[in-house]
C-alpha cells in the first residue's frame, strides 16, 4: 500500500459515519465550483474588476491546459477503480491526476491573490478550494496526491498568466469593449 493510498483511506474512513457530514462533504466537493463561477461573474459585471476576473478565467484555462497535457503522458486510477474505500457520488472512471475541480478553484484563487483589489478574496477562495479538494478525497473520487497535484497545477497556471499579464492585457481590453 502506498502513502497516497494510506492517506486516502484515512480521510475516506470518515465517510458513511455521519449522514450530515457525508451530505456536507458531497455539497462542498461537487458544488463549490459554482460559487467560484458566481464570484467571477460578480467581479466582472457588478464590481467591475474586469481585468482581475479575466486574468482569473485565463488562469483556469492555463491550469486545465496543463492538466490536459499531463493526462497525455500520465494516467492514474481513481480510488474506486482500485477498489479502495467508499464512494459517495458517481464519477466516470477516468484519470484522476490532477483534479480538474480543484485546478479550477485554485487557479481562480491564486490569480486573485496576485491583485491588491482581490487579494483577501483570493485567500478566502484558496481556503475554500483546498477544503473542497479534501472533500473530493472524503467522497472517494480522488487520492490526496491528485489534490496536491491540482494545487501545484493551478498555482503554475496562475503564475504563467500573471507573468504574461501585460501581453494578455490587449485581449482583456478587446473583450471588455464587447461585454
């Protein structure tokens, strides 16, 4: 048994012990990305932090692009495919590394941390995204290293976009004039 599997089994062992905790974990694991989408919409259309919202969105694209590239070379089973633990929600038996849900949230959070106007919000979202990633382990659809890989991938995607932000600014300006 690997370290990854042992940590998974420890976190996942709390599943099916309390139905309220199970329901809460499933909600956090499955529906937090919608909160992040709502925050992106709020930042862009309501608060008018258009650049911050667009760079966060671009960070998601970069993070998920990196994930897609990784998947071309590395396939990793989900815990339920390996017959480990319990699974609280249905999921396709595709490669689990890194977690796309977590990349989505972490890319947005890290990107927002880079900007003064959204720094505090970004740190709050980083906490929520990390908790949501842990909930994905709890519900049995990801291993811990899938989440750690997603944290790193989301961070790298956001850093790449931040480094390129001056070159990306004309695209933001073009889109802002049309939305």
